[in-house]
C-alpha cells in the first residue's frame, strides 16, 4: 500500500477537473490522430489517459499504486475505452515497451527520480513526439478567496515532512526548465485553459483527503478534526452549500 492508496477512491471525482476543451486543444496542437500512441506516467485513476483517449489509438498507463490502477480500470470500463495498465514506476519500465508519440505526466514528476526519468523519457519519446506535463489546480490569483485559508488549515494538520514534499512538487512543476536542464528535451509551449464551476462544500472539504500530505493515512485520527476546521472555514464562502471555483489547467 503506497502513500496514495487511501486517496484513490476520491481522487477522480474531487480534484479540479480537466475539461474536454483542454484535451481537444492539446490534441490539435500536437496533431494527434488514431495512429498516435500515448503513455501516461503516474497515471493514477487515468484522468489524462482517458481524457486523451478519443484522440489517439494505443493508450498505456503506468502507476506504482495498485489501488490507483483499480480506479483507472473501473473508469476505463465505464467510458468503454481500452487502456493497457501496468503496475510499476516510470523509471523502471521494461525496455521492450516501445516508443510513443506523446508521453503525458500529471502532477507526478516530483515523485520520480530525475536522472532515471530523463533517461527513460529519452527512450520513450518517438521521433517527432512530445512530452506533455499537465496539471489542474485552483487559480491562486485571488479569484478563489477561500483558497489561502483552506491551504493554511491543510498545512496546519499535515505532518511537516509531507507538507514539505508537497511544496517540492509545486516547485518542480513550476520550474520544469530546471528539471530538464542538461537533457536534449526542451520546453516549447505553454497551454492554459480556465474553467469556472461550482463545487459542493462537502466535496471541497473532502478534496483535502486526495493529497498525500493530508490523506487519511497521513492524518490518522485527526481526519475528522481537519474536515471540521475546513468546513467551518468554507461556510462563509458558500451559497446553498456550493462554492465557486476558478480552475486553471496547464500543459507544458
């Protein structure tokens, strides 16, 4: 059981969603077709693998967490799509897995060993192919006035070591040029899509449990206390038990 085992059942439904226009926009920019192949590293419940599925032919998802692969398998079945799911780490894929026209990575890059991952990516990307580093998150520019207090409560209840790891993940995603420094791979384009939607107050509170730093496993007996604090904080921002959220979805 890995650090994301207890988050698998919630992750797919409670994280800020990737909208259809994001997948369509990226697919058009990359010229993806049914002859294209895709591998999603750190696939989790398959959000990127399934989102790009209609635009490519072969889809493979890799994740070290069996519970996440079970969630991805169920989601693929519901969507009527075929995804080859492999339990394992991105750094240790079998050499005969082949090459792919697009390699996708969500918010998983900071969990990967840099040198081994760069070497693997060099082998995975087909000639003329691309790597898409993607993330979906609440906008941090003030349009979500509930967000700072929400994150402060998460930080207060999270074990210090896990919160620092979460911070490293954010820094890695924002400074991808440093991650790829010294590699033949180059950052070429940023694609951003924004959405506005309503989130149920209860769902937004429970979203905290999808992060490794504030998961049920991390918090143990403090789960209900943290959820209570989060709920009290969110109430003033809610209307009819729903909260407005502006989400940014980016691809680098």
